[in-house]
C-alpha cells in the first residue's frame, strides 16, 4: 500500500481522532490519505505553532498522542516551540513533518540547501524530543511509526518527530501493521522495602504532606492518588502542573506551592516534618532558590519514573524510581493508616483562613483577579478543562480556580510558552468530545496566536475565552517594578493591545468587556449564555496589579512578597 495511506490507517487504528496541521506541498499526500481513507478529522490551523499546541492540548486531555503535521522548512520550524512545550511537560505527541524528495536533499554537500524549503528539522528537534527519525527507506516506515507511538506514551511521555520525504510518502510499503507496545517498566526490586520505610515514617510523622506533581496525571494516577491520600489521611499540596489532581472540594487538598503558590500551602511545606513527593521534579519554581530551607530537617520520600529527577536539587531524599500507578497500588495493599492527630489538619485549615487568596490583591481599584477566578470557576462547572496561558493570569488561575471533580487544568509549565492557551484549548475541546472548555490568557499572550480564533469559528467549538487585560506584559512588568525601578521598557513602553472584544467581533465571536467588579456576575452569565458557542470576555485590570503572593527570591518558601522582600534578583 502507499506509505501515506499506511500512515493514515495506522493513526486511525491507534485511536487518533483528530490531526492538527497547516498545509504545505510536502504534506499534501498525507492529508489526502487521511481524507480518503480514514474518518480522522483534519483540523486546519492558522499557524503551525497553533497546530503543535493543539496537539499538545489533545494529547494531555486524552492520553493518546496528539498528532501535528507540517510541511518542510518554515512549517517544520514553526512547530518547534510546541515540540519543546510537549517535551518539558511530558505530553505524549507525534509530530510529522514532510521533507523534500530524497534526491533533492543536500546530504554531505557543503551547501546550505538543495531542495526548496529543505531544512534539517531532525537536528533542530533532537534536544527537545524523546526520539526523532528521518525516514529515508519506505520499508522502515511501519517500524518507525509503531516505535514513535509506543515511545510517546511510555515511561515519561513526550514528543517524537518523524521527518518523511515526499517520495517516501508516495512509495509502496508492506501492509503489515505492528502492535504498539508501550514499554512496561514493572515493579522495581526496591519497591517493597521503600514502601515499608515510608509506611513506618508516616506512622511517626506529626505533620506529613504529600506533594503531587504533573507526573500523577501523566501516569493516569489522579484517582489512585486521591485513594492513597484518603487511605493514609494525609493532606496534599500540589505544584503548578498538579493543580487538577484533586478537586477543590476535597478535604485533603491544601493548595498550590511554589513561587506563586498559595501562601498557606508554602507555610505548610515550611512546617511539615515529612514530605512524600510524587511525580514532581522539585524545580526552582516549586522550591525557590533557597533549597536548604526547602529541604530543612524533614524526611523526604520521592517517587518518580525518572531517576535523574530525584536527589537532584533537593538532596538526601529516600527515592524510588517507579511508575506512580505501580507505587500507589503497592501502598494501597499495605495496612491502612489513617492519620490521627487532628492538630495538623486544623492548623492547615486555620492557615488557609488566615491568608485567603482573594485577600492578596490590596490597595488597587477595579476587578480583583483572584476573585474573578473563583467566580469564573463557579459558573464553569460543565467545562471539561481550563486551558491557561503564561503570565500573571496563569498564577491567579492556579491559585484560585476551584476545580470540579474531573476538570482539567492545562498550562505550559516547563517551557512557559506564551501563546499556548488559545490553540491548546482547541485540542483540549476536541479531545474532550467537543465539551466546552475555558481558555484564560493575558492580553500579551493572546496576541501570539490570535489567528486561531478563526479555527474556533470554522469548527464551531464551544470555547469560552477569557482575556485578562492589564494592558501590559504583566508578569515581566512586575519583575521590572522589583528590579528596574519601574523602567517598563517593552512591557508598557512600546507595547499596546487592541480592543479584543472588537477583534472577536470581526471573527464573528460574541464578546464583551468588563471593567467594574459589579459587572462581573452578569458578564459571566452571558459568557455561558449559550454553552455550545464560543464567547470572549475581556476583563480589564489595573495595570499595576501584581501576582501575589510571590516567593521572595532567596528566602524560605514561606516568606512571600509583598510581606517579605527578595534577597537577590531571580534568574527565572
Ligand atoms: C513565547 C514567550 N515569549 C516571552 C515570554 C516571557 N514572558 C513571560 S510572562 C510574559 C508577559 C505575559 O503578558 P500577558 O500575556 O499580558 O500576561 P500577564 O502577565 O499580563 O497576565 C512574558 C513576555 C514567554 N514566557 N513566552
């Protein structure tokens, strides 16, 4: 059969329901085969970066690799930011780029290019993929495809790229289909010993905490995590990538830790005497720069599917390299231990009451962004996901959205790529069988992929778009306020934003702008007036609004701005 038909059939056989792309000569065969031979929906995006982020949103929602395709040259390079985002946030994804015919490739010649739009995407994407292959031999294709899919979902998931020359796509290949076998890791030998040490330590601990990171979702273990927390009676804090592991109403959910964590959750870390870290790499955004203080004297148990992510910045942890689902199942079979001392839980409740997230916004007029997030989640119970961009609004959302059971929170964590949310919300919505999703972006980031509004309209997607408009690149402006004596080059100076409600109108999306707190409830009512259509709500904020609390750089995790001042300038 023709190689392009093989690829299309393979994707369909493996559960792929949508492919995201922007057309170009080098992928026309692939698109034609998808159209002719499968029921896969081809989603034509307006920028390859949008296609990449949409695939990321789809991959995270479904656990099936998100698939994005692009033509050679600029199409392929436009995918790179999204590939990096999938890599750092461990999203299963398969990227397919078309390449010029084999006889048009420059090979070893010392020239820059032979074929038109010939570009070495293989070398460029190597450091940000789990694997990348240039398929030069058509007979190699079936094996490579199967490997790509298996690798994307195995162990720590991530992106794989296949670069396929145009003439290879047209060549004949055998029609044997390989079985996809995700590489199973099984039970590590040390599991029983580690589990027993942990159980005994937990029995002695006075103030234990579970720290749940993005790895919990990636290993499809959110429900298991909830079970084991209940089994032990242990409160749970989470990282930015772990916002959606427990629903907001769960009595053991404490809050988010880290640079912009909930103040009470960071204090809880500081006071804890035992930490069980599950699927979090304890990066600087979680621990702060003062690693010694984060480490303290407390006992730390750390479980992750990658050994290199443990005893890395935070050392002297008791570690286990293991799939989280395997580890948690093991813990659940061990004798039940319900944490008895109520004092710690009462203390945590007291801290949360003492430091409400909505009380961090002080002294400025207008809409309180943390309050807005609470109100937004209250009206968005039917949303499948909140898809959030990068900046201050991301932190307000992570601090204050109150998620319902099963609701997802997707954001670009490790890459921190502005422009993620709008296209990723498209992939998330389609991955959730077209259930509505809520997108939250700042006025800066929204402009990076604003063209995808047309993809929303063209596909009739029920995406509720919330643009938090502070008329500046807020997060960097806040940084300049701290370290540049308020010289706001390129965040305020030289920057501007359009009237987003008017822009949405041009795309045919109903929209409105709110400026006063009193206008918010009715506007949120209209946002959801028709649950099955898109709507854009532009929320005007005071330009001076800061994302607080913010860890005071260099100090202990519990010392947060504006009540504490940084010791040094942060590097990230
Ligand atoms: C692609 C990309 N470019 C630049 C940055 C650096 N950056 C991080 S946050 C930010 C400002 C974001 O502004 P906006 O989207 O308006 O959100 P706000 O912080 O105001 O909520 C910038 C420029 C980035 N993270 N990603």
